[in-house]
C-alpha cells in the first residue's frame, strides 16, 4: 500500500512542478503510471477488492483519456509549449483529481472506500423480487416451512428491507422519469404510485398477524410483485425510446451548431439559450441511460468504458459551453469539442454493444409504425427524415461485430438477407425524400411502409438465440402495461426524488443542481403540467442550468481568462509508454 502511495505522490509531484519548456515531464508521468498500474494490478488481484478495482479502473481510464488530450493539445498548439500548458489546465486538473482519489483509496483511513456499492436498478429489483418470493411461494396445503419467515419479527425485518429497496428503486425510477420523453412521464408517475400503494398495503398486513396471516401476505406480495414487474417493463420500453431520441439529439444539438449560434447571436439572444438548454437536457438523458447501461454491462471493461464516458460528460458539463461563450480561445474550445465528440462516439459504441439487438429492432419498429401512422393523417417531411435517421441507428448497431454475429446465426442466414434489403430500401427512402417536392406523398409513404415490412421480418427472424441465453436481455421491452391512474397523487413521490450523485467529479454544476433540487423538492418533482414540452420531445428546464451557472454578463470575464498565450517549443516522445499503459489498463484487473 505504501509503495502505491509513493508512486501516486511522485505523479502528483511531476504535475505540480511541470516545466513549460520541458516535454519530458509527460514521459516521466506515463512511466510512473505504468509502474503503478503493474503494482496495483497484482495488489487488487490478490485481495479480490472488486469495488476498489472498479474505482482504480475508472480513475486510470480518465487519466489515460486526459493524457491523450494533453498530447494532442501540444501537437495542435504548433510547438508552443506555454500555449499548450495553458490549454491543458483543464485536463491536468482532472488528472490531479483522479490521482488524489486514488491516494485516498490507498490511505489507511479509507476503509476500502471506493465506488458506491452496487445498488443498481437491476440488482435492487432482483433482491426485492427474491424477498417477495419467500411470501409468494407459500401454499397452505403443501408449504415449505423453511421458505416462509418463521416468526412475526422476521416478517417485520423482511418488510423493512423490502421498503428500503423499493425506496431506492423508486428513487432511480423518478430520476429517469425526470429526463424521460414527455409521453412516458405520466405513465412512470402512475406506476411509481401503484408500487407505493401496494408496498404500503403489504407493510400494513405485516404489522398485524391474523388467522389467515400467511395467505393475506401471499396475496399482497403477489400484487406488489406484479406492480414491480410492470414498472420494470415500462422502464425498459421508455429507456429504449429515449436511446433513439438521445442519439438523434447529439446531432441536432451539436457543439458546432452551438458555436455558430453564439457567433451570430447577441448577448441576450434567447434562441442560443434555448439551444444550450436542449444540449443540457440531452447530456442529462445520456447520463441516465448510461447509469442503467452500467448495470447490464457484460464485463468490468465495458462498465469502466461507460463510467469513463459519463465522468467525461460530467467534467465537460461546466467547461465546454462556457469555452464557446467566452470566444477567447478557439483552440481551447476546439480541443474540448474534439474531446466531447470522442467521448460521445465511445458512449454510443458501448451502448450499442450492451443493448440487445432484437429489443432495439422492436423499439425501432414501434417508432416507425407510429411515425407512418401520424404522417398518413398529416404529411410531414421532417417527421419522415427523422424516421430515416432513426433507422440509421440500426445500421450503426450492426456495424459492431458482436451484433453482426446475431444476423449470421439466424436460420438459413435470413437475418443477413433481410438486413441487406433493409439497407437498400433505406437508401431509397432517403433518396426519395431529397426530391419530395416533386413526388406524391403516397409514393413516399409507400417506401417507408416497405421499410417497415422488411424491418418486421428482420425482427421476427432474430428470435431468442444463443447469445440471449448467455446474457439476459439488458434493455428488452416485454409487455406494454396498463398505467392509467388518474387519481394518483404526485405528492407521495416527493420523498423518492433521486439525489443525483456524481460519477467521479464533484463539479460546480452538480453541487448547485443538487442544492436547487433540495430547496424546491415539492415543486419540481414530476411537475408534468408545468413543464414546457417541445416538438422534438425535449422538456426544457424552467431556467437553463447553463445560464444559471454562467450568466451572459460574466462573458467578458471569461473571455479574459482564455486569452493569455505565448510561444515556446515542445517535443513529445510518449507514444510507446502510453500504449503500454493503455494495454495494462485494458486488462481491467481481471485475474
């Protein structure tokens, strides 16, 4: 442990004594990190510290990401070392944060402090249903005396554990509902209320034993179990719908479009603020999607990749847009934009690998069908263009080898044939939209109906294959459930509002947002009626978080912060060491 601390302290010392005229500090830092990775790999494998290894992997992944950005910055600065060091402050601060976090992990008073223990939606739901199974398995004629709780006190203890788990499930469900599509919010609210009612009813029966105690508890447990299944199924559906919207919005509200808007806008232009608010909403959505995806990741490597992307989003959240608003350093904003674009690409690829192919196809089929139905009533070219973009997400999905394998394993390779047809008709759909003004709407719709037919065949031929048997479907929708509950009271849900914790960094925005949520808890909790829904499905915040943190009257000060640049030379020779370190990190301590 002491050896690990010394390595980390040496890394911090290099960062704190960085000489702008000497490029060797980065080489030395990478060499020390390689030594640290080798030592910590052996240490964590021998002690089987799973939670600690996850934090070490996350911090090392973030350090590697930042080091690569530092190297790119030095190259982009054209040999100006001092200029590069100015642009690198953001990345160096993140490296320091991760090194200090690792130092605390290896300290004697950390008590094995690491990432928050696994309390994901999936694990909480499984634990709750396992506990309920003790009650639902009861049979008066042939019951197993070892399965049902032996005493009233044991029933009360289990009831208390159930309530604690359900509170966390509702917290995460409402955290997701806050960023869900507007059409899914009310249904999620009603389902959460139903779970609360059934849980309360179960707890009431647990407190007072009666002549038919076991049978009544079995009935209450079964209704609570059904409510939980309905909530889980609907979240699976809503989550997939949100994935499509989130992917499309990464393009609709891109950093480049924000930069162009800010260049053309005045300091009090509401259009730019609204666009930035949409950008913020999409980052929040990506974070919620990622949190669920981590639960279903098939390996520690995939979990770490997803956590690292979310941590990068978290850090960029208070730096990227302000750098564009400041207009002080085009190089700095370009570097941050490039970093953001790379993280988005990694996030998409990781999510595409985690999501089940058949579930994704089913959701796309649902979106395509509803879009065609709406266009038949009122022709809208933009809606059809959006449907084409949604279909392109499937093309991206099957570009991954692990997903393409599912097509080749279908009977008589029908999946490959239907997929090829799908690509061809999608091209026709995009081509006919380009000359939509010269073509009758019915002819355009006919191409999309053919696209839907082929997609339905592709979805049907995949079936439940060998891959799905090995890995339970991570985000698969099951049944559409009845969720109408007009008499539901949203006030019952205020205590379950998720306190959004950070993935890695305690940023200014996260701290302020959490404080704001606490101060306005009752007013903001699923206040569906007061939220302003937009045509693209986004729900704008009442006041953009970005403009709260970074008021336009502070732009002059921020511009000044990004303008001090001078020229010196630098040279980098760290590629070999960095590749070794990346290779060590990619092992992810799996012994």
